[in-house]
């Protein structure tokens, strides 16, 4: 059996797939939002965070899992602050 490894490109592709899935279901996440208050914006806030990560990934072209993860981490943090 051949071993498969997670590299930076595959990790970025997986993350982008998650962003696309969330984008398609933001309304559902907003609708089920009840904690701590039912303000209906959890999906929107989550989407801003995830889009910050996706934006950071679009600026790099890396094979290294470490470099992709670090860039994603920075983008997620900045997206969460928006």
C-alpha cells in the first residue's frame, strides 16, 4: 500500500472546500444560532473568518505544509477581527 502524505497544496485545497461548503450553508448556521444570544450572525462571522484564511492562501504558492498553515493561521486571525 502506498503511503499518502498531507502537503501544503492538499491542505489548502481541503480548506477551500470547507469554505465553499460553509458559504453554501451560511444561512443555516445563522438560523440555528442561539448561543449566547440569538443574534443570527454566527454564520456571517464564521464566513468572514474563513474568507480571511482563504484570502491569505490565495497570496501564497507553497508546497510546505508548515508555510501554508502559518499563512492560513494569520489570515484566519485577521478575518476574525474584521
